C-alpha cells in the first residue's frame, strides 16, 4: 500500500462521522424502517406473506421487534412526562429521555440477529421455486 493514496483528512472526517453523527441518526433510521416494515407487511414480497404459511411463529417473533421499536418512542415520551412530574424530576427525566432515544438501537440489533435466518429461509424458498 502506498502512502500517497491515503487521505488523512477524509479518514478523520469519516471516523468522526461514524463515531459521533451516526450514533445520533441511526436510532431514527431504525425507527423509520420499522414503521415502513409494519405498514408494508401485506405486500407480496414481504417475509410475512412469503414465509407466514411455513414459519408462522418465527415470522411473528421477528415482527414483534418492529412493534417494540414502534412503541418505544410513544411509551418513552409518556414515561418522560411522568418522570418530570414525579419525585426526582430532572435527575430522572434526562436519563429516561436519553434511554428512550437510543432504545431502537438495542431492539434493532436483536431483530437483525434473528431476522438473518428468516431472510435465508426467504431466499431459499425463492430459489426453490425457480
């Protein structure tokens, strides 16, 4: 590898982007993708319609995570409001708000780990029909 092709400035900007900016934009992206998945669950190419007859429990289990991600922000806002009004007030409210915003990251990680097998099953079923 030649040193002349390394752009330190670009590498530094990409590092800052990954370490700082992506952490704050990724939870919203996961939330938006879950809303899209829930609203498009009836389409012909979705995993629900393709595999629901063969693996109904597995498809339901994967979809539960989309529902949990969807409910994260509304429930988090309610808990935030009650934490402001309750004892401790500001000491509790800010961590609740912080945890609420980043909770889709954790649910999204679990969903992606279990949906890998679901996608493999979907691709195998598509290949077997051809």
